[in-house]
C-alpha cells in the first residue's frame, strides 16, 4: 500500500515519474482510464492529431487503483459536457484534470449520468430517431450499457459497440 | 401513469384490471352516447385492418366519431412532413390520437408533441399494448389471469404483440414458456425488462415438450422475410405449425390464441376445436378498445389516478347529465372541455 491518491499532478508519485514525458501548458489530462482504452477514448472524442494539437498517451501505466491504467494529455483542449458524458460510459473510473499555465486548475471524476442526450446515435435502423424527426437521440444509462428511450434498444458500452455510434456535435 | 398508452411496460396490474373491469361491464355489441361529440384521430402509417376498424367501431359505439388521415400515399407525409408535425396538427383536431407507425419508438416520440392522449397501436417491432389488453381480457374471460402456464410461440424477436404481452404478464402469477427458433428469440431489450421484473420465464425451441403443461398457447406468425432463403423458412415455420393433431397432447382446457392475421401457422382444423379462441379474441378488440377510449376521452388520462371511477359511476353521471339536459341545463361542460 503506497497510501497515495494515485492522481496525476498530485505531488511526487510513481505516476509522475513514469509519465514525465511532457507537461502540458493548457489543456486536459484524462487519468485513470482502464488500461488499453486510451486509443478508444481518443477515437470517441474525435482526436486524431490532425488538428496539430499535442497529445501524449501513456498506456498500461502501473496504478494502485486500476492495476494498469492509461493516461492522456491533450494540449489546448477542454472537454465539453457531452464529451465528458461519453467518456463516463467507457471510462467510468476516469478523472479529468483541467490544466492552465501548467497548473491543475480543476480536477474531477466523471459522473455517470442517468441519461445522455445528443451524444450517441441509436444503432437500430428502425428507430424513430434514425429519420429526420426533431428529437435528439437520448439514452438511459444502465449498469452495463445504455438504452434508447425511444425504441428501447440496448447498446453495450463495450468500446466496439459504442465507438461506431458516438455522435458528438 | 400518464395520459398516454405507449407500451406494456407502463401497465401495472391495477391499470390492466381497471381497463379489463371496465370492458367486462360493457355490453358487447351495444352502443352508448357516453362520448358523444368526441373525435378520435386515426394516424395509421402502416396498413391495418383489425386494429384500425376496431378503434373506429369502438369510438362510434361510444357515441363519438373518428377522423382518419387515410393512406400514406394521399397524405402530406409524402411531402416529407415529420411525424412530429403530423401528430401536432392532428392533435389539434381530435380529442385523442391512435398511432401506428413502422418505426420503433414512434409513439413515445409523438407523445412529446401532443397534448391529447395518444395510444400506441403498434410501433414497428416495438410494442402493441392495446392488443395486449384484449389478449389479457380474452385470457381472463377463459381461464383467469393467475396460476397459469402460458406458452408464446413463433416470431418472438420481431413480434410486437409478443413483446407487449410478455411484459404485461409479469404483473400476474404466470409462468411464461417462450418457444421459438434460436434466431427468433426475444430481443435483448425485452429480456432485460423481464429480468428486471423478476419474471418466471423459460425458453424452448421445441413446442412438443412443453405443450402438455400449458393453459394458454399464444401463436404468432413466422414471416418469410426473416429468413435468408425460402427453404430455411419453410423448414423452421413448419416446426412451429399447429394443427388439431398437435393439440391431442394438450390439456383439454388449453386455449389457443393468435393476434391474427394468420397464414398457415394454425391449421384450419383447429378452428373447430374447443381450444380455438382467436376469433373470440379478435372480437374482444372492440369491447376492450371501447373501455380504453372511454377512459382516454373521459378524464385526465387513461390511467390517471383521479380518473378511477367505475363504469357504474360513469353510468350514474350519464343519467345525471341526461336529467340536467332535460331540465334545460347546458350539459357537462367539464367533459366538453377535454
């Protein structure tokens, strides 16, 4: 037992030693993502580096809490609430650190919402939301998945299930 | 419980019994003027015979009338109007709407755009709760609604009548035997709800093994388009076909039901047996929909708590209203406002 909190930016920790790759000046650090999911997180957030932003990714970093975790540092990007909602579905243990001028300006865990709206499209081609109706696709969040409130189709939060249906506007 | 009827999951035992009790108190084939002046809007975006006509018959037997948007081809839908706009407009013309639509979730979405009660008459492979109410009515009239073994067979995956019935049965002391090919088992969403409700459900691919235990056998059609080729369809559909010989192993008291239309999944020789209840089931459609519409058109919603008056009380009110009309009173303005 190390007795430490295990959060990036929380003083001198094993993680800091392991992750002293780049400190970002302004942006977001997403910590405590389950090991191996970093690229999925980037995928669902639509971050592929093509915009020129600096992105650092640590994968399968030792973690007291998760065993192995991934850490993402994204320069010049603060997540929107919709993005946080999606993140909460695939990485419910994640913590988000907002960094400004190299300092952690805000740190919070993602909250698993009861409902997400406008961030996922329904996988059911026969769902009423698949047409041009004036409603946002809305999902109830279940313990293991999300469920369209209109057609009631259940979508697992396995990355493969989810990534094809993320629709962050 | 609210003003709309969108799916069977929203139905409590008390809700079901309220509608069925109301229906049982109606005299089948009779007409009243209880809902005189009421207008029901029929919005059918899919072909329908029984459901559309039984709703129309029901509202007319209540003294009301129906307006019908007609065939899709002749409506503004062909101009690209959204369902939301269509129901918003028709909701302004009628006192309640009945909606059938090929898309799942259509009724739920439409209900967000109307202020009058909206009744789901089938939304794609989703739900068909009014069929369920008449199914339950038929079961109750024949064998009661508790202590039963009910088999449901056919296309459980896409069959909306099955989805609604299975969910509604969780309110009662019923063991469900779901009998289908592997490829047509209940969808994940319905299985999830059955699990959440703690339903007593077992799944089978073979009807013969469970048939002797059943009190009710609910048969649905396996459709050709669910299979990649004709040969496979014929093989599978043949395994679930019911005829008089099949039923020799069944209890004498077994009732066989079907939401109709049937093609050949129940052979015509079953019609002459005491098991066959599907035509009785179909004729119950008008009675049960009369009860449902009476509730929908008569108060603050189909299942609103403050609308829990018995049919006898409705009749008392009618008599009182008649007395008032005869006495020169201007009638029941409270009802007219709805």
